[in-house]
């Protein structure tokens, strides 16, 4: 017989509700909201992430199937797909962006001294890359990709000490990778790893001016040929 708290509710205890509510108030996230408030929206999406569910439909279906356990999971109520989808569309994304930055600021010091595999240096090391996600151009009219198809790009700057995402930028599929460098503020003495799609000499010069370093596949190839 089950006894004690569910694993999900125990993990949820590490999420600071007070700090989240400050982000909600900053952008009036619960203004004129009757049922699905920002916290319950966040918890349901958090549940879908931890349980590896693939869509909003899967989240709503799974929570409905366990309706009698929602209180013990820390979830106020289950909703239909249209309600959760409308909340994702209408709520200010900066609520979750600010809270994500708060969580990163708490986690990053815990991994400050973590070693990087096969690398013995004290510098902060970041890996910059993007991934293209296909979407329906009929539903996401703003997400224009190549060949009249719908696509979005997620540009991610990953801290290799702990694999912590330091920066995430969501754009349409036609956004060139090198433009993401304009949105990143280089850190002093940090090393940035990137592929040839990010070779923009003006942006790389800004990294150099900030007393940071960069490594790209193209420049590595040039150095290899010279040797």
C-alpha cells in the first residue's frame, strides 16, 4: 500500500512558489483569471516535462486519468486541452523566462567547481548551437521556414559545467544562427564553442573585445592546415 508523498510532489517542493508569484505579479499574469492560474499552468507543464509526455493532449489526458490523485500531486485541477493551450498562447512569456533565469542563478553556483570531461581548465566553457523544430505553417503563421514550410529555431547556450542552459532564444526557421550572437553578452575569460554557422567576424570580434575566447570548426581547420 502506498504511503508518504508522491515523487512529483517531492520534486515540486524544490520549486519556490513565492519567487514564481513575484514574476506573475510583475507581468499581471493572473489578471482576470478565474480557473487556470499561472501556477497551476506551470505545474501541469512541469508534470508533462518530467513524465516525458509529447503534447498538451497527453498532459490533459494523463491528469484526467489520475483525477483522484491531483491534490496529492500538488495540482489544483485538471483542464481540457483548449484551456491549457489558450493559457500558453495568452500568458506573458516573460513570467516563465524570468523564473527560469532565477532557477539558473540558484543552480549555477552548485556546479561552479564541476569538472569538464577531459578538460582541465578554470574558464567557464559554453557550447552554442541551434535546433530546428518543424511546425504547421497554418497554425503558426509567424514561424516561416525554408521552402514555404513552418519551422522554429531554438538557439541554446549551454554551460558545460552541469549542462545548464544559460541562454535560450526562440525564432522563426529563417533566422540565421550567427544573429543569435548579437543577443548574447560575453562573459570575461569564458570560452565559447560553436560550429561554422556562427562565423560572423563582427560578432566574434565583440567576443574578443570582452576578453573572452571562441572556438569554431572553421578556424580549427585553418589552424590544422597551417600545422
